[in-house]
C-alpha cells in the first residue's frame, strides 16, 4: 500500500482536529524530546512543535511521500522514513505522540508497553485511533469487496488494520506499566461538502487504501462506483447538500 500526502491533506482541518484535542489532554509537564509517530505530511507534528517550542521534536512515517511533504512543510524539523514496528530508538522521550496511526500496527499488547518503555519517567504516550470499523462506511467497504469479481483479491483487505479492542482493554493493558491512564471515546460529525463523493474521497486517503491497492485501474473504478452508490444510500445529503460523516475515535494518554 502507498500513501498519498495530497489525498490525505484534502481534509486537513478535519484530520488535524483530533491531534489538537489529543494534545490538549496531555498533562502540562516539561517536554524536552518528543516524537510524532505516523507523522504524515507534518500537520500533527506542527501541532506538537507549537505547544513545545523549546523541545526537540521529530517525526516518523513509513511513507516516503508523507515524509517528503512533512520536510517541505517543516524544514527546520527532522523527519525519518521508518516502520513503527521496527523503530529501535530507545529514547527516552517525554512525549510519544501517535495520531491515527497505531490502528495500522499489529499486536498492541506488545506494542504499547514497548512504546511506554521508551518514555522518560513522567513522560506521556498520547494515542488517537479511529474506532469506526462498525460504521456504515467501513461495513460497505467490506461488503463491496466480498460482492464483486475482485472478492478473491480482496479477501484479506479488511485485515490491514489491527484487531480492535475497547477502552477497558487498553486501560487494563497499560495500567501496570503507567502511573496514570486516561482513556476516552469521541464521535466527530464531520461536515463534508459534495455528498457521497466527498465521503469516498475522505476514505480514499485512509480506510479504502487496502481495498484499492490490490486492484488494477479498471477494477478500482468499478469498485469505487459500486461503493459510492452504497455510500449515497447510507449517508443522505443534508438540505444544504453536505453530508455528516460520524467518525468515532478512541483517545489514550498514558503517563509512565
């Protein structure tokens, strides 16, 4: 799978808002070193750097396209291309920030304690993950995949995201490693102009990627046409022509 920085930032304001909400919940303690995991095009890194102007802040992403965009946006900061699973930097960090990325990384029971282990005493792990796999948009991705001539190609597409767990699971898993764990869930209702097509464009930058990547150009067009028809029924337009996209997200701030 490849990421497109251009596609991602088409809805930058909406995608950055959870970063701000997550960072606002991080306790006000000194931060000398911070890292933004899955930094994307640098929009979330920019939020972190603005709050901690005296800290050393750098970003990490597996996509070269995202990292190149982040370097252009914030040329004074360091950005590295690397997978979170193989990230070997021992730290210590006062803040590890991970906005809308860890849902793509498997084995959270091992991953989260490993990240906490890279924190300085009193440091914070701040995580936001989409919690929307039961929403119509994602259900329709799976149904469209299973109901078309591409079913065999897309048999494993839904497995790209890590297995889901609820707030209680994350609290119980993190609490033995942390002095404080704050967990909450918020549903945003993003107002998207352009009807069903706007919903599809949103997910082309994220959730649709595993479903589109295995298909050739003709198959992608057919898949998107069928998916768009289904989305139009599930997300009716408002009187002003916009669509409300409910988007649940799980937030975690864990302090070592």
